[in-house]
C-alpha cells in the first residue's frame, strides 16, 4: 500500500472557479455520489459518506468560514 505524505495546502480561486467547484460538490452530495477535485496538481477523491461541517473563526482583525470535508483513510 502506498504511504500518503502529510500535506497542508491552501489554494485561492477566482469567484467563478469557486462557484463551479461548489456547484459540482453540491450536485455530488445531492445525488449521493463521490466527489473528485484536483488541488495543486493532486486529484482527490472524496467518498460519498464523508463528514461535512462548517467552521467559523473570529479574531480581532479578521473572520473566517471554512467548509470542511473529512473522511477516514
């Protein structure tokens, strides 16, 4: 079995690119299908039973919302 390498990447997208990705993800969720996405030259397959949550962080100078998708390997 191939060992996976730890990775922590943050990738910025234009608004229209982000909307397309969200729309494809929402369609996969709605039809109970896995979702595939390429991030920084690596194709990621998200299983249909992945856990989904939304995180909100507030600091003194900025706020952040993260849409998180997690699954076990």
